C-alpha cells in the first residue's frame, strides 16, 4: 500500500512538471527554431535576389558579395533574428541573462566574420578588375602589394577588437582590464624590448608596403637565386625560385641588404650573349645572321639587337650580342635561342672561324736572321 502511494506521488509530480514546463519548452523551442529558420530563409532570399540581379545586370561588386559573403550571412542573419526574439523565451531572469551573454558573444564573432568577409569582397573586386597576366603590370603589382599588406592588418585589427569585446563582456575580465590600464606603460616598454625584432619586422613591412622596393610578382635576384615574389606577409617574403623551390626571407632583409629587382620600373630587360671566335671570323656576316634570327622569333621586342667586338684576346675575339625582350623569362629564352642559332651558323658556314691553336714558324728571310749585332763603335 505504501509503495503504491509513493508511485502515485511520483506520477503526480511528473504530471505537474509536464503541465507546467512542457508548454514553456515548446514555446522556447518554437521561438528558437522559428528564428533560425527565418534567418536562413532571409539569407536565401537575399542570395537569390543578388543572383538574379547578377544574371541580368552583371557587376563585379555583386559577384564579389556572392562569392565572399554567402557563408558569413548564413550565421549572422539567423543569430540576429534569434537575438531579437530572446524576449519571447520563457526564461527566468538568471537564465535569460546567461542566454543573452552567450548571444552577444556569438553575434560579436559572427559580425567580425562578416566584416572580414567585406575585406575579402574588396580584395576580390580589386583582383578581378586588375589582372597580373599582362606585359606591363607594374601598377597592378604595386596595388596588390599594398592591398595584401593592408588586408592582413585590417583582419588582425578586426579579430583583436572582437576578442576584446568578448572578454570585456565578462565583469571579472572587465575589472581586471581596468586595473591593468594603470600598468599599460610599463607593460608596453617590457613588450617593446622583448619583441624588438618582431616589431622591427612589422615596421619593415609597413615600409615595404608603401615605399615598395619590391612588389608582388617582382623578379628578384637574392642570395644568388633568381625568382618571383610570391607572397609578402607582415614578417617574411616568399620568393618562388625558377626551379619551383621557395626561398623564405625575413622582411627586414630587404631593408638592410642589397638585392636585384629586375622589374622595379619596367619589365623590359636586355640580355647578353658572348661568342669567342678566331680572328678570321666574318663580323658583318654574323651581324646579318643575327638580324635574321631576331626577326624570326617572337621573343625579341624589337628594341635592341646589336653585335660588337668587345675584346681582342691573344687567341680569340670576344663578340658580345646585346638583345632586348619584354620580360626576364623572354630574355633568358631569347639569349639561348640566339646563342644556338649563331653557333649553328658558324659551324655550318664558317667552321674555320672556331677557336684554334696555331703552331706556326717563320720562313727564312733577311729580316729574321740570328746574326750577332755589331756595335757601331767597333767595340
């Protein structure tokens, strides 16, 4: 009998709990689900409208928004609607305050992601409008170098501010932060000494971004390595070597040490080819062959194409061929092409002009006698 009464009491408690809390639970679940679904529907409508507009009236900004803001909107819009619907949730004051704080943190993170998305939208639009794959791209490389550096700085600031806002939403952290403000000067000095090299790299990055001794896609010769600038970060530069290796250098290297920049003001370049031939080499015939070879290739840009005798050594003549090309890659290929064609021309038409070593004696003549000299004085 006692066991039966105890069971009936438990069922009565469960029934009262269900009657009191299930409606509130259903109401809260409905509000949360409805807000999330409403946010996703709103995001879907925005994307559909923008896609239709892009289909009928193509625009680079709309394309950039569709490419870079679709995912951030998937989180931001549902959270915004859910934050607006929080007063409809049947929560106690303590539970409501906890949920509100969680929503503030989530909204702060989502909004920071949304702002980073806008930074990426700007970068996408600039990269679509200005292309690197053309002959004279100095303006584009200058712009991309500054854009890449500024983008990283802006993203770091957005993330830093978002983290600060999240931490300052907690009263304990806020009180600690207020106390730390008084010692910020001392902490700044200590951090300055501890991070001296890192701060030097950061300042060097600012200097490179705006004075631009090098830019994205510049052709450099660094540490006897030829390559193109692939990436410029806040602390280092990545150089893509011609054989697909990567040379990573600290960014202050380019402030403190000399390096060659083959595309500083223009990508045009002069290339040299040296030939060493016998003194009997037909110079004018070689000049004519050079002109014919240059006209037959697209690698030559038509500016410079000359052949000169630059040195006369004891056994050979040094012939220098000077040719011009639109960029460093074309200049290298043109040098190899000209060298091969001129050597082939000499081999086929003037093989006797290749360097030789002579062992020749003089015939007997009155001018080459070995008679002893007679002193005019008779002594």
